[in-house]
């Protein structure tokens, strides 16, 4: 087992649960992975990953984007696989295989068939994930050739290569390996994810692959994934753009022999661990938002569920709030404006607004505040905004990237 | 009367109606205006405008932002004025008088009182408009002093100074003076507007002041304004941000003696003229969007009213589509993605997409197309996107700015 490191839980908004220790890397027992360049990315960088679970009785769970425009790998994994019995994942970067029609579906099933043959697994046990440019056909031949190489390179510490291979505009690799101490014994979790642009997951998320050697039912796997995705990836936005390709797959090998019974203390503590890990990964996506320098967190309280969600999304996706965050500008009027724009015909709206604990607006009107303290606070890497609507009903949060020259540079020059 | 020019109707998306002639400037009979610097803008640029209608039987109509956070001038004009009997407008730039609480309302009513005294009109006949930074108290003393100067400087050709005084980040003055030939005689229209950022009007718009010397009932004024605002300002977005201050005021002096009867040919033709003028001004706001280089038009057909509106807004406000427009990048996959993100759980969605008449996607799948022709088309100043949803039900359009480094520069560095 790898040595303990302590670099993953880096955001002030995520605490490492006491039952969790960070490992330097590696997959849980029962998993092997590999990643390499197969020629999809023009840059020649790694672009194909393969992950296999060797346990015949593994269970799995998955979540997908709710976009009306679904990429072929999402359609094929959702409709042609048994998502409770996935045993392998093929993931590529450099091409989303979206808006590619019947040819795209055929490319996805051909990928599945090649992996099936190489791994000796049924095609419906092989999940797919793709990310990259939309509207360009997938080069299936290169992927098949690539898979042949990868099948011979699978290793218990192949998670780093796999995580490297699913990057697109990500500035950093997003992965973790965790040891979780439960009442019934020790289990491991490893996760590889990618995401930097076209990020506003909706009841699903970006490419994210979770492995554990815990023993669990498919229902438990589904429950754990569903709850933690809602608290993690569903609470972030880089650019307000829901992807055609968001996919999260959890596979449990059971190789640890530690059984997670439904509604047990084990389930609660494993859920806490997974929750913290997915939240941290979600925050890494926001911090790595295309061209981003700073991360904002907006917490909205009061009102009802619909109002706090609308207000928080409006602030998090406001190009005026995001450019102010980028510029280290304490221009809180833009927060009031964004909330007002989200809650039409609700005037008068006696908003309270605080930035980093400094209240700037009470009952809808500007306050006197310590300008120097505020100017300093908004220049930090993480900035927190609190908006209180009238009433005490509800509360939500959204984490978001700033909008700076970097985003424009990445996206005005990132061509098909 | 000024000489005819021909520079206002400059967009390919607006045709000058045959009954309309452009004039170089000037207000219709019965109006006087002035504008000057009164010290609100730190730059010392013009920031206060005054407009007066000398006809005692003038009628008016107004539209306001639907934001939940309303600026004081909106509250005061909407709730304390008779918006069918407005006789004057005081408008300032450099300060929005929004999120300013009771003090802000007092500043607005003090402004109204000063104008009332200077012009000999009741306070409820004086409409207010403000634009600029949110959350800072209006310097009432400077405004009162400024109004004293302006009251002595009112002129029939003061529209240019007035239009100059309401600019904020606008790169150009937005105004027109038109001569409209109706069956019953000639009438004039003049309009002054401002708008470049925080622009996504919702059943209201930015600051825009319309004058005509036609004779009409308040009901006709309201109908004309309501229909033309819906087709003009309500169809644009710069940054998806609804303002706290959007205000449009139309005043008809009746000084021409040409009566516009309800449901007459006069009404239809005057409506056409106003419609073309407001659409052209709306397009000028989009073209002058903060830091903008290009204007996009997305037309969405099919589906139902809710779907085409959601899809068109999603495309027009997608930071990925807007950066691609900025970069002259034919990356149409982002259009498919934005539409899919707006229409959750609607897959499969057999979209047709065409850019400048070149079809790139049919029934949801990429087509072969002339790449060189497309690359050239998307580098023009105006780019048109057509998205066909399944079905034949509905159709809408949204005009939008691109998102470039200029927007970031303006908004990351525009401080309180």
C-alpha cells in the first residue's frame, strides 16, 4: 500500500473526515487501470484510458447528464449496459463523440466490442466516457489499436495514467486514493475525474470514475453515488454550461471483504468519505475552471427551495459577478442585481448581503463598512458571499469560477 | 428642420420602413432638452440630462425592469408618477441609485422636487432614470445645482447633449431623429437610449426616451410602446444580466396636430416606424456590448413557445458560444450543447443547425459542409445561427454580443 500523503483535501470548504486517510496513489484491491496516447488529441498527449475490475461479483452505479443532446457514449452506457454490473470503463479525451448520429453510436459500440474481446467481458459490462470536441467522428481504429496496448499494460497503480488520459483543458490531474477506516474494517476508494469547462452538472456530472473494494449491494452503490453527487458536482459551475457527456461511474469490487450493510454505521462513514472526496474534486474543477484564478462560494438562505436555487445560480453564473471576482473588485451591487434578475416581480426584496463576513447591504440598502478590509478579502483565492432572502425557509450553496482573460483565451481560440 | 441623413438603420436585420426618413437630429415639436456634467462621474464627463415637453395635454407611457431589486428612480417613477401624464424626464449616468434604501428614495424625490420647482410642473409629471454603479448614494446637491443650469439651457436640438449625458460604458451615443409620413400627415420621432452592459431586458429595457409630436391617447401610447419594446429590447442580451434600472418612457406632445386613432392606418405605420427604430437601437446596444466585436442572431424554430425561448436564450447567453463568436470559431457543437442544456431530459433531440445558411447538423448529427465558406462566414461582424427543434410550433430570435477580452477588461476593472 502506498504511503500516506496529505494534499488532496485542500479547500477550506471541505474537511477530511476523521475516518479517512489520504494515500499517495493506487487503486483499491480488485482494480487495474492504464492510460496512453492513441492519437485522438492532435497534441499527441495521453487520450485513452482503460479501467477494469477483476471481481466477478462487482456491483456498480452511474449518473449521466440530463442534457437534451446526449453524446453517444452516454446513450450506449445508459441504454445498452447493465449499469449495476459494470466491470470496466473505456474513457477518451480529445473527442466527445456527441452530435455524431448513427456513426457515433456505431463508434461507441465498436469501442465496447473491442474492449469486450480483449478483456473477456460481456459488452454490456463495459461503460464508456468521452470528452472533447463536439460534432467530429471518433477515430475508432486508433481507439481499438490503443485498447490492445492498454489491455497489456493494466496495473494496480495505473490510476495516475488513467487520470492523465482523460484531461482536456484541465490544468491539473484530478484524482485521489483514500483509506477509510470503518467499524467493520478498512476499505479503499480511488477516484479519477476531469472537468474545467462546460461545467454546470445537473443531477449528474463530468467524467468521474470511482472505485472501492468495499462489498455492497447495487442499491447501496446507487444510493451512495446519488447522494454524494448531489452535494458535490451538482453544486458547482464554471461557465453555466451543461455538458452533453457528463458521466460518473462507481464500481465496487468487494475485494476487501468488508461488507457495507444498508443503513449501517459503515454506510454512513463510507458515505461521509465519498461525500468529502467528491466535494473536494468538484472544488478542484471549479478552481481549475478554464482560465480561472479565484473560486467563489455563494450561500443563499431564506425564501423557498426554488428561490434560493435560482438566486444562487444567478449569482454564480453572472458574468458581472464573475468578472468582479476575477478583478478582486468588491462591487457587491452586481450580486444584488443578479439576485433581483433571478426573482422577477418580487420587489421590494429586502436583501442582506455579506462578503467574507463583512455585511455590505441590509434590508436592500447599502451599509457603511470597512472598505479596506473588504478590498483585501476579495483579493484572496477563495471568496465567500452570503445572501439572505426574506424568510427562513431554505438554504443552498453554489461554488463557481471567476471569469477572466484566461477563459476568453482558452475558449475563443479552442477550435474544432 | 434638420437635413436628411442615412446612417441610423445600419443593421442588416432592420429595414427602414418606406414611410420613415432619417433626420440629422433634433426633437419633435413641443420638446426641449439639455445635458451637461454635474459632477457625478469622476471623469467629469456629461452625466445629467433634462427633457421637457411643453404641451399641457401630452400623454405618455412607460415600461420598467421586472427585477426584484428595483432602483429608487424606478420605484418613484412607477409608483409616485402618473405614467400616462409625464411631462419631463431627469436622467443621470454614473450612479444607479439602486440598493440605496430610504436615502435613495429621498434622493429621487428630491430630484423630482427640484425639477418640479424649476419647470413649474407637478412632481408626479417628472419621470426619473438613473444608470451607473449600484449601492452608492446619489449626490443630490450636485444634481439640484446641475438641474438649475440645465433648466436654462433647454433647446429644441438638445437631444444630442441629453443622449451624451446618459452614457456609461457605451462606446457610442445611441439616438435618432425620424420623420414619419402618415396618411394623416407628417410626425416626428426622436429617441435617446443607452446600454452596453447588464443587458438582458425582460419586458422592459434600458434607459430609452422616446418623443413624438403625434397626437394620441394614453392607451395608444401604451400599446405602441408595449408592442415595440417586446420586439426590440426584449430580444437582446449582452451578458444575460437584467438591470435594476431599465426604463423606457415615451412622451407624445401632440404638437404636430396629426392624430393617431386607435386601429388606424396611421397607428400601424407609426408603429412600424417605432418598431424599426427600437429594434435598431436594441441592435446598437448589442453591437456596443461591453468589449464586444461581433453581433450574433439566433433564430430558433419548432417546439413550443417555452422551448424556443429557453433554447434561444441559452445559446445567446452561453459563454462558450459567445467566446466562439468572438474568436470567429465555427465550433457549432457549442450551440448543440447549449440547446441540450436548456431542454433537460428531452433526448434524443434531432436538431438541425445552420450558420449563415450553411447547414452543419441535421437530425442531431454532424454533416459534411464547406469548411472554408463557414470559416469565412463566422469572421464577419454579424453572424446568424438557425436552430430547428422538432415540430413546427413556434419561432423566436435573440440578438447577442460576443464575449471577448474587452468584456473582461471593462468588467474586471470597473470598480465601485
